[in-house]
């Protein structure tokens, strides 16, 4: 059944599906990549800040060694000075390391606060489910991959030390300062190589996690249809909404067309009813408009109530598109509408100031 369900999930996830998964904390993220970035960042910071930190540490050690005997009353202030000196020494390094590690995490998944993932879920306490996860095929794959990573890291460490085995053996005849420098160089080189290997493994793991997440988020055709219904609205609801809008438009048309001064038509596809009252309006107003069926209804009502119908195709289309019902016409239509109204007033003998 699980295989059949996976085979049915052939559609790419919708935007809403991805947003819901992100809110649940389902994101592609590699802990190995984050660790590798933190290790490399720490090495680079040590390379840049290490000499100054070492000199400051030596100075602090000398100052502590030269401190005379401390009484019980002086112990508190002395510990405070030691704490402040330690903070001043380590804060730049640790602060920059924390910022770089956070930047590496944000680069993978963006800024995300998945509060739902932090919530308590009783099913996590189910021991049977926990045992199933421990001895599942996925857990076995993770174990094999973990052992492979350990083998790769161990091999890189062995090769690095083997290349410098002569230098390591020669440290027996060196003074303490040279031994410390040789050991520091070896450890830094080893850590740098391990960081590079972990970075490659982390990138591979990250892209594997992305692939797995894409597979998990895939949807069936029915799920896509259901998602589109939720996003765009149920077709039946949309149909009822259109019917309601049509009924309201018909009511407005029946109320306003008989009172209009003129109806401008396309002549068949568009119809716009105009009314102008010099006492209450600054410009003629669109009182009703319609396309196709509604346009035909407007023309029939105009004929029944003796409202003049004037064919002006460009003007009818422009008014239909550019002016909402109940709004006065904008200035760019003044001349064209004035000519239509003048023509209508001339036919009816109406005098306008």
C-alpha cells in the first residue's frame, strides 16, 4: 500500500503545500554541513585571531602569576578581574563563530521559527513506534552512512599524520617551544583537511535531504485538485457567487436604465447607460453597464422606456473598461460624451445650459 501511494504521488508540490511543510519544520537541512561550516569558520578565526589571543593569554597568565598572596577579602575582586579578562579574550572569537554558524544554518533553510515542531506530541512517547524507528530500514541506512563517514574521516586523519610522521618523530630532540609549534601546525592541518572532507560530505547530505523532502512533498492528482479548490474556491461556491453577482447586476440595471439619459452601445457586445444632472453632478455618471447578455438586457430596457440608444463602438468599449458603475466619467471622455448628450438633447428638444 505504501508503495502504491508513493507511485501515485507524481505531481510537484504546490506553493501552499511547501508553506505548510515549512510551518511544520519540514525543511532540507544537513547537520553535517552545519558542523563542517562551524569547524572551518573556527579554524579561519583561529588563524586570524589566534596570535593575538595567545599573546593576551600569556600576558594574563604572567599577571596572575605575579599576583601577591590574596586574602579572603580580595578573592572576590580578583575572580571578577579574571572573569572579565577571560570574557575579553574569548568573546570576539566565540561571537564571530556563533554568527558564522548561524549564517550557515540560515543559508540552508532561511530564517525559520517552527514553533509547531517544538510542541509536545504524545505519539513521540510511544515505545513501540520508537523501536520501529530504531530497527527500520531507514535507521539501518543511516547507520551504514555514519560508519562510512567515520571511515572516510579516519582515513583522511591517518593519511595526514602518515605524511608528517617524520616531523612527529623528530619532535623528541626539539625544545618545548618548537614542539608546541609543530604540534599546532599538525593539528591545524589535520583539522583543516577534516573540515574540507566534512564540508563535501555535508553538501552531499544536504542535497540528499532536499531530494528526500521533494519526494515526501509530492502530491497525487486528487490532492492537487483539492488544493486548487481551497486556493481558488470551490466551483459550486464560485458558481453561486457569480449567480448572486448577476442577480444584483440585473436589479441595478432594471432600476437605473429607465432613468438614464442615453445608452451608448457597441452595438451588440457592450452597453453603457449614462445619466447627467447639472444640479447634482460635476460630470455624466455611468449608472449601468454590461457585456453580451447584460448589454442586450440594457438595450431592451432602454427601448421599453424610451431611453435613446446611440451606437459609438470605441466609446462604449472605453467606458465599459475604464469607468466603474456609479462613478462620474473622467476628463478624457468629456468631449465624446458631451457630443453624444448634445445629439440626444437635440433630438428630444431638451435645453441644457
